[in-house]
C-alpha cells in the first residue's frame, strides 16, 4: 500500500510540473523585421507590451518618425529628452571615445548628403563635403538638464548604429521582469540570446555570407552557438548606393567626409549586450580589420571578420574566440 501511495504521489508531482511552451512573436519594426522567441511555463503572450516598447523607442530615436524626440532635437525644437534618448546618446559617445571619433552620432548631415537616408541622387563635390563636415563632431553636442545643447544649431544626431541593438536589449530586460530566462530577441539582425532551449541546447545564430549585391539571395557563412550574449553583424555589401558603376559604402568617415574604403566585408561582434555589440560592429566597418583588431583587444568581446585579402580572395578570421 505504501509503495502504491508513493507511486501515486510521484505521478501527481510529475503531472504538476509545467512544460515550458515555445512562444514566437515576429513582425516589422524600425524599417526591418523582428523575431522574438522565448519559453514560458505559463504560456503567456506579451505582444501588446512588446509593441509598446517598439513605439516608445520609435517615438524617442527614430529619424523616420516626424514627431520623435530626435527629429525635434535635430529641428532645434525645445524638447526634454527621455531615458531612451539619453541611453542611446551615451552608448554613441562611448563608441566615439573608443574609436577616436570614427564612430560619430553627428554624422547625419553627411549620411543624408550622400543619399543614404533617402536615396537621393549623388551630387557631392569636395567643396560640399568640406562644408558639411564642419557639422560633424560628437564633442560639440551634449545633454544638459535633459536638453540637447549644440555648438552649431545645424548639427544633427543619428542613432541608427545603436538603436536596434538597444531595442533588442530592453525587450530582453522586459522579458526577464516577467520571469523569462530563456529567450532569443532579434531586431533587424541585432540579437540577444539568453539561457538555453528546454533541452539544454544553445541558441544557434547564422552569420550571412557576403553577397555580391543587395539583390543576391541570402546564405549562411557560419553558424555560432550562443548563450547570454549579444551578437551583431555589420556589412557594406548590401548597404550602398551606386552611380556610374561605382559603389559608395554606407559607412562614412567623419574625418574625411567620404565613404570608407577598406577590405573588410563584414564584422560580427559578440558582446555582453546587443547595444555595445552594435556599436563595435559599426566601428569595425569604419576603421577596417587591422585597426578594429587592436581596438577590440581589451573589450572582452569576440569578433568574426570576413574580408578580402591582397590577392582578392575572401577570407575569414576569429578574434578572441
């Protein structure tokens, strides 16, 4: 009888253990896609809350939202900036200081002039570049008493190199407040992986093989297992404009005012969060493989570079792996 009792008790205990349910929420945001996967024993959906986070970020730092805080700042309206804006500003400043100004959130006037914001026709001259370049210097813009202060009113801010990574991180933090410890958040390719799948498997991330152009079908160069890390890949092979058979990279050198020219096709950075990985991947594409390797040495991150060697062959290299 005792044995039967313990068998029944064990059965009841096992039957009361909830099996984690896989939940996926995906869609379009910030001009790109998002895909959020997590495991929850209570099978809860957080679509409304996640949509609210997207709207809050969009209303704060989106250049495409006419009523966003950053658009008002760029138009010199009297506006109080919120925590999301200040967070993005600080991440950008940290990246600028690390890269000695190669990363610069005031790059907007040059990016727009070259046509990357609105795909305008290229009509740049050396005189135009020199003139616009005077508006680019992260050291000449700051936040004082929750307001942006500019040395020149024509200066503007652009957080595109950190905003998606930041969005990924705050969605992950939101899930953690709900007791979710195993998730994968992907916002436009800026990814944060936390925990594992229920069977203990790590999250698997594919790094895209450099494409010939932005119409080339996507394929995977390498797969990476990830846990408790953010991962971001930046590349110039899909983001460019072309005129008279010449491709112009979307990465602009603030010091010269021209698109960068170097042999790095893509840079993938694995860091403790997606915000910093986003910044670092952008820095890599701005400064090139050799300088990037030195800059990342003391950052406690891993990086995967795909580049063209001196013989024109595509090569790859791990850093800190």
